[in-house]
């Protein structure tokens, strides 16, 4: 059996549909998580992570 005969018997239109369903499911989950209650503080902290270098600046809640 040649490769072209093998590929002609396979139902290949299922894979793009499965990929579309998977993409849509992930998109919905990300959207729900984005608008979930209580996520604003977590997103704010994550957004500020690149600006934090681990040092504490006196005067910002530090008792030095």
C-alpha cells in the first residue's frame, strides 16, 4: 500500500475541526479568567514584577 493510498483513506477533515474546538475552548477559559472577580490585584502584581529587583526602598512601609 502506497502512502497516497493510505492518506486517501484517512479522514483528515477531523483535525482542523478539533483544533478549532480546542482553540475556542482555551479562548473562552482565558476570557473567563480575565474577567473573574478578584483578578485585578493579581494582574497588577504580575504587571509590576519586571520592575521589582528585590530591594526594599526606605520610606515605603519599611521600618528602618
